[in-house]
C-alpha cells in the first residue's frame, strides 16, 4: 500500500501534514501541525479499512487514549475516514531513539542501560496490568525514545495487542523483528507479557554490546546458542548480564514473569541504582542532532529507526535522578571555574609577578628552539576504528595484491594422501546429475551424495568432527569441504578445507591452512583455484588458493572507508571465472549485501540494491551467467526467501523466485534448469524444525519437491557437474 497523505495536505480539517517519519506496508507515521492548538503532533495511519479492522481500531484507540504514564505517549485523538484509513494522533517532541544513540556512541554504559531498562519496565508493568492487558509486541531500540531533556519514552503502539482472558485481538499484522522478537512471536503461539520482557532484554543486550543478539527462532530450532553478554562486553557486571540473559530465555517460563520482577533485578545489579527514586532521566542527546541537515538524514533511514518522536508530559513534577556521567560533567565544570579563579588570584599577586620575572630571566637560555630543516607532522583527524575484542587488527588495503606462498599440501595426522591433487580445467557440463549435501543422519554432519531425485544417498566422509559445505571441482570428480562442522553455522572458526574423490576412493587431503578458520570453499570454473572465506587475519575476508603454486591471495580487506564492507564471505564464481560475487557486511547499515569484484579482487562494488532493512547473502551464479540467485531476510534471521537478480541487464532491483516460498542456500543445476535449496520442515510428531533439501524449476514454476529425509537435518546442497569420460 502507498500513503494517501501528501506534504501540506490537511487531514480531518485540523492536522496539516509536515513530513513523513516512517512508512510500512500497513500505513505511515507523519509529523503534522494541529492547527486548532498550534502544536506539532504525530499521526499514525493504518490503511486497513475493513469493518472488522475499523471496529477493532476504535476499541483499541479508546483504550490507548486512556493511558496516562510518564514513559508512554498520549493519544489525543482518533478517527476513521471512510475507505481511506484509520488514524491515531499523539503528542510529538524532538529526540533520538536508542538505535540512533547506539549508532552515535557504539554502545551505552551499564548504568544508562539499567536506567533505560527500568523506565521501560515501568511502562510495561503499567500496560500489562491494564484491564484489559496491553502487550506492546514490538519493543526494540527504534521504539525507545530519548528526548532533549533526557526523558525516556516507549513509543509506537501500532501493533499493540489487547488480551481479554484467553482471547487476544490485534488491529494489525504480528510484528517480528529478528533479534528482538521471542520465538512465540514467529508462529501462531500465544503472546503474553513475557513476550515484551524478552524484547526488552534483547534491546538492552544490543545497547550494551552494540551487537544484535542471535535470533530467537534460530536458538529455538537450530540450537544456536546466545553469545554471552560478557563475551561481547566484558566490563558489564555479572549480575546485570545474568538478569538480561534470563529475560531472553527461549522458554517463556524461564524468563522473568513480570516487568516489575525484571525491573528489580536490573536496579539491584548495580550499587548506584539500588535505591533509585524519582523520575528516571539519562544524558540527553547532543544539541547538534537537531540541525536541519540531520533531520533530513533521519528521514532517509530505515523505517524501523524513524518512529515518530512521541512523548507524554509528566502529570506532576517529580524529583529527577541523573546518571553518574551527568554528575561527573557537572563536577568537572565546577573544578574548572574554581581553578580559573584561583589562577587569576595567584597570577596577579605581587609576589607571583616577581617570581615569574625571576624564573623567566634564569631559564631563557634553555628554551628549546626548532631545528632548521624540520617540518611539522600533522595527524589525520580520525583513526580507523579498533578491531573487535579478541581479534587482531586487519592490515590496511594496499594498491597491489600480494601472494603468500604456502607449504606443499600436508595431510593431517589422521589422513594420508593417496594421490596428488592436479588442477583439471574442464567445462561445466550440463544435465541434472547428482547433489552433494551435509546431513547429521549418522550423528555429526557428514557429506552425502544422492541422485537429483533424492534417491540412493551415499555417505562420502567420516570425519570425527563432522564435515559440511561441499563444493565440486568443475569436472565433477572431486569435492572440497570443511571440517570441523558439528552443526549448521554461518562461520566456522578453526575449520580447515579438505579434498576427497567424489566416488569415495582414497582419503581426504588437507589443504594447507593457517590458524583462524577456513570455510565457504568454492571451486573455480577452470579447476585451478578455490575461493574461500578465512578468519586468519581476524575478521572474515575472502581469499583464493592457487592449486598450482599453493599460494594464497587475499581479495578483500577491512577498509577504513565506511562505504566498503568491514567483512566479507560466501564467494561464488562467475561461469567465466573472471568475476566473484560475495556477501559483504555494511558498516553503515549493519546489513548483509551482495557485492561483486574481479577474480583478482579489483573493482569491488555494491551489486544489488534492496534497501537497508533487507539482508542479502549466499549468492549463486546461473550457469549462463545471466542471473544471480540469493537469499534475503528482513534483518538478521536464519530463514528468508529466494530472490533472483537479472545480471545480464543490470536491473535496479530483484524479484522473488517464487512468492511465498521460504528458503536459503540455493544452487543451480549444471544445465540451469533446476534449483536446489534449504528450507524448514516442521515435524508434527516431535515439534522439531529441521532443514531439508528441496528442489524446484529455476523459473519458479511447477511443484516443490523435498529430496531428503525429514527425520534428520540436511543442508549445504551442491549440484554435481556432469562427469565427462
């Protein structure tokens, strides 16, 4: 849907639209002028106008308008305009949201996180104890607002849900923000106050670490573990980290059972906040944020970071509690004034004047003077950001690509090579052939090979620590894979690459590697090189191993240029072998994007534009080089949908391969007629959600065929080229 309101238009004969603050599929948020009262307001629009939506809207609007809390916005008006839309009017004030503060400062202090959390718990406890109870359902940094005087508000009630006994109603679609939403919010399970407690815990986790936590759905179905908060921010106290991690428990019964319980745990985790009383206020954002230039920039940000700055004036004056950083600033200011006064008194006294004159006379010959021929060194205004904790600094990019020779192929202690690995430049081949994949049906994941119709799966590896990520040589004779691999992950620290014969003969050959971890192997179309991702220099970057001289070339760097990715992974070759597409992590948007470069690492460029709220990754090139297939999610989550990009005509955007089809990690068949990919399978008997390998026509038509056993987890499909005699 598109917005109906233009800038300058008059809504309901009262509200003059000034600008749009955010827009989504259900409606928009505007800043407007209330011409009756002469004040700015926020207008929330819902474009669903059916009789049921209109009835539910009126019910919820009346209840929201009755809310009176110091940390919540106040609804001042609501109305429905025929078939145009439904509207809520709220107070409007300037401010920054918590996500903007995190982007400005990197993370927030422990005390500030506690204050924000306590204020949000106050608001949630108020909502949860209303009759009927109100569940916010979309608590995230973008919906925590901090005003110019440091007051904290919980905003955006467009998806609030009313709970009446065992019944639940909502006027909009269920919100799901990957990283911040609990698992019960992804399906049809009942949400309750503990849903908001999880989201608040995830919000505080992100505020303290500067990193969005692992998605709850992946934690629930893929056994992905939450990275301990102190693992990312060791300075955070153990008590605070434990409280936040408890709030983020996957099972609702393991979380705090009320917002007040969570609030008490937050406040008692720090000695400075144990006896907190009065209104909670944090350091206000800098005044410079409210310039016209920054206001225009804010309008270009993703919609979930541009919620209307809505506030509720306090109902009565209350004693304010300032954070420690405010007192430090005030103390320094007083000391500066006192020092200046003392300096003036001392300097202008007769005794001091006489002493300074004597000192100047006695030391005038010892003052250092510049040496002729020297020059002043001017330092840059800013330095590159430090590397993440626990990672070594990444060298700055140079103008030439260097090749580092590696030792001859050396087998691991438990594997003895039975043949020499020889580059085999052959054509790609065609037909449907076979599919290699990883499966845990035997315990730890191992590499299997099956027919294209899913029949006759045969185990090809027996690695003690598991194996995954198979990639065929272009003649279809050999497979490169990685180990250890104990479960499906995005990165594999400590992994190494191995090569085996696809027919199962011989033993794996370990490719020479370094500390850190090598993964995402991709065999070049001419058979002479393997592109891969490595952690050997700290952050994930793309390298190429030359099978002829055993040299390794690094193709990407963690550039100090914020327009370039700070880390890169998942390389895929063009059919000609002259280009590589890959996944790059944007330092600006914190999202994953599809990039392209030459096979030597030159000409790195952002390839597919889908907007900053979308994450694009795992690209695969069609055999004819005309199309790029990739996976897309809205934010950081495990499973999204398949997209295709018309590379031949360099179109502006991309399209869904098949609307309504969820999948990831796709791979074209050698003839380009089919696509194999991963998707989730729900087991009714166990309640477990596992990945399986599916297949469909490359144009998205025809049936979707599941190829693998639903009782185990299968992933990383790789289609085998036709074996030439």
